[in-house]
C-alpha cells in the first residue's frame, strides 16, 4: 500500500537473489496491484475489492497478500476492525489464501490502530491486512458496492 510497484519488484528481486531463487521463474507467479501509485485503491475499499476480483478471475489468483492493511485505515483507526473484517470475508468468499500485513504503530492510545485491533491478524483460511476507510459494513455491502459474487 505504501511502496510503488517498481520498488516492491526490485526488493523481491534482491530477496530472491539472496535466497538463491531464480527471480525470472518466480516473477510469473506474482501479480502486483500498485495502491501506492493509485490512491483510489487505498481510499476506496470497493475499488480495491473490484480490482482484486478482476485479478482473481483473469489471472486465476489463489493467494493474496495485502501489505500493509494499515494504509487502508490510516487516520481512521477506529474503523480498523470493519476494514479487516470486510477484507477477511472477501478473501474467504473468493477462496483465497490470504496474508494481511499490519504495521504496529508507536502508541497504544485509546484511538490507535492497536486499540482498534489494527495490528492483529485474523486467521481462518485467510490472514488479512487492510488500510482503507469503508462506507459499508461487511460482505453484504459488497454487492451494493459493485463487487460481483464469486
């Protein structure tokens, strides 16, 4: 959410090299959605979810990593649980193995991301990290937000 795709790709290449993995063979298994360059993906959860639907359908995605979900609710920490829950339900509904990364913020104040559950991980089939304000509640809102059913 915070690093543009070219920087993420360069970092992945360096990590693959350090681990002795052929990056060219691995990169065909990775699809990056650049929310750092496209703020509407960070700021409008329905837009992000619709983009994920497209990627899942068109590229047969089976695992989704959101790094970091904290960017989706930054400055709106009180909504962290709603955002994380919406992402979790979305990934579960679309049968995704998910990993959601969350950044720990410095304080544990009453209105912090930590207090709102923002740096925990939900675990079932999916781990979720979300960084966006949402204007609907839960999965039922997905259809009205223009996100198709699986």
